[in-house]
């Protein structure tokens, strides 16, 4: 007899199979698991909301002091007082007995004594002036009276010199034989004029003539006389070939012959001028020299 082959032991001695953590054998296990998981998540979210949000908010409201509503006085209307009820008495009114009026005594008015009216004079106290301020009396400016004569060389006003470019002038008051005179020392390089002026404030309405004596040791040039008013209107006259006189000569000028732009206000003359100019139309020579004026009168 041949040895028998060993029989298979079968499944009874086989090692058991390992199952997973979530053994889903039936079809309804998966939906049930998901539903359970959703319910757990919802319950945890509700619990977290109450713990972390709702309870702190309620505690804050409890800690706040209760606000008392105060009614404004204007909103509260006072209660109306009840008027007392008048009870009419059943008694008849007493008849009114008129009393006889006594005759009024006549009042004799005594004549009133007239009171002497005494006018009260109010004393006006002068305000004391401050130590650092001086009160100047108001002085109205007097109008300038017309002059009968004006002597420029005897006036205290100084003479001012001015000159064109490349020209020079030295003007001063001097004495010649005991008489006051005006000296104009000039020099022309390329300039055309030099002038000596005196600032004044005078009324020339009644003055008609300019008269003076003159002498010069320079070249042949033109002499001019001008006046200027408060509005800076200038009128003048030119006298040709007068600066090279070797001896004294008298010159007279009618003020009505002065010409210029605009209307001159003779009542408000503010400056007079003596000008030495180089006029090419009259063959003036320029150069240098001295010119003297004395016996200067405007009358």
C-alpha cells in the first residue's frame, strides 16, 4: 500500500484575514457614516459658538450699567389744577343805598414862584498830552501874496548845480566890488548843457521883467533863463552869444516871452534856472570858461 498523500487541512487552520478600520460591508454603511460625521461637526460648531462668542457678549452686557431714562422737564406737562366749584347762595342781595355826596371844597391854587434858571457850564477838561508826543497847533497855510520884486541873489536859498554827461559846472555866490554875484565855472567835453537852479516858493503874477548884469571870459555859447511851477511845467527863453562878453552888460527879458509846454502857474513858482548850453544851429563853441551874474532883479 502506497503511502497516502496528506490531506489538506482546509480553512479551519488558515490564518484569519485582517479587517480595515472602517469595514463597510453593506451598502448603507457609507451614508450612515457621513450623516453621523456631519451631526458631530454641527454639534461641535454650535458648542464653540456658545463658548467663544455668545457667552462673552452676554457678560459684557451684564457688566454695563443700566441706563436710566430721564424725562426732560419740557416734556412733562404740569397737572391742571381743578377750579373750586362755586356754590350760589340762595340769599337775596341787599339793596344798595346811595350815600349823599358832600360838596367838594374849592381848591384855590397859589401862584407858583418862578425859579431863576441857572445854566450849568460844563467844564471841559483838557487831556494832558503824553510826554513823548508834542501837540502842534493847527496852522492854515497862508496863500502866497504877489511879489512886487524878487532878488534871487539876496535870498537865503542856495544855488544847485547840475550838468549833462561829459560836462561840469561849479556854481557859487561871490562878492564883486561889494556886490553879490553868481559865478558859473563850466567845462564842456561832449556834453550839451550845464545849469544853476534855486528852489523858491513865490507868486510871480504881478512880475513882468527880468533884469541883470553879466560878463564872461569863455567861448561863445547860449544863455537860457527858465522858471518851473508846482506842477513841474517849465517855460524859458534863450539868449544867444551872451557868454563871451569881456565887460559888464545889462540884459532885460520880458517874462511874457517865456515859452514852454503846458500852461504855467505863475502864482506857484518853485524854481528858477540859469542854463549855459551848446547850440549847434548857432555855431556855439562849448569849451570852458566862467560866467558872472549880478544885479539880478525880477520885478
